[in-house]
């Protein structure tokens, strides 16, 4: 009897697969291609409003929704990647490339979608923190909490009127109450 053992997918091969940018996009985690769940209206509204608010502040950072971030043998797509504008690569023509970035974002924000497990998303944030990310948020609309991850301490839980921590240089005072009120009509 012969047993076929499948070879793990390599990151370089994954990045050349023709379907990885289809909606919803695919991520590369631990040698496997994993499709992100389709976001719902709550997820989409939080993602849009939060990125818009951060980008309206005129800071040295840009909030980029669904940006492919490849680093540490993974290729992840945070719901919002906040990156220092000066770090965004420029090609020979002076334009930003059409592909993603090859480093961890300064701040990764994930928004739980219905039927999405916290563990996978938490592991992605922890991976980013291990590779230079300075801040991670896990937004849970069902529980109305934001878990905040930093590289030097245990996660913190924020709810209600607590001011959420942001990157130095971003002048934003946002509470979970304000964030989740965006889900009201």
C-alpha cells in the first residue's frame, strides 16, 4: 500500500496562486492557504468608518483596509493595516506598487465576523506583534469589546467609555461605545 503525503504549500508558491486576491481574499498561515470569511454589514461599516476616521486625522500613518502583509513566513490581510506613510514602498516609477507590503504593519486591526473564531484572528495579531507590529486591536461587535494587544504585555479588554490606546502620533480619542454606536442606524 502506498500513502501519498501532500507537500506543504510554500509561501512563494502561495503568492503566485491566481485566486488569492478573489473576494474574500486568501491568507497563508502555517503552510496552508486559508480563505477569510465574507464580512457582514457590521464588519464593513466598522472597517470603513474606522479607516476613514484614522485617515482624516492627517497623521504620519495611513489606514489601509484589506492590505496584504507578507512577513515571517505568513501572508496576512488585516481588516485594517495602519502603516507609517514613509514605510509604504515606492517602485521605480515613483508609484506605490499594486501588491501588498512585505513587513508587519505598525498597527493591525481585526474585526470579528459572524462565525469567525477568535483564535485564528488572535494568532494573526500575535504573529504581527512578534514581527514588529506595535499595536493590535481585536474588535468583537457581538460582545461590544475591543481586545488590545501590545508586544510588551498581556492583552487588555476595553469596553464602554474607556479611551482606546492608539499609536503615538495619532490624535484619536475613541471609546468602544463610540465605535459600536456606528452600528446604529
